[in-house]
C-alpha cells in the first residue's frame, strides 16, 4: 500500500539526504526541534553557523561535530 503524501513528508531522512550547507529550517528538521529553538541556538553561537547576507547557514559536518560533543558530555 503506497504512503500518503503526509506520511511521505513525515518520514525521517537519512543524513545523506541533507545538503552539505543547510538552512535553519533544514537544521530544525535534522534535529527534530522547532525553527524558533534552532534560530536561538544559532544566534547565541551554540550551533556553529555563518551568515550569507541576512540568512543563516550551517555546515552539516559542523552539526556532526556538535552532536559528538553533546554525546561525550562536553560543554558547549
């Protein structure tokens, strides 16, 4: 039985499905947290990010390093 459009959109993506440079929306989806929380973490420097014009971008590899630090219990 084929999945509905809503089920397809909710299906988790694999790491490889995300681009190397991600938007805040994509990071929020990747971490399964809200965009508002993601913006806060980016703006305060908790999640490493950079701006292109007015838009925040995050390298996927930096997110993996960030996750590893959280797992190891390092202070962020």
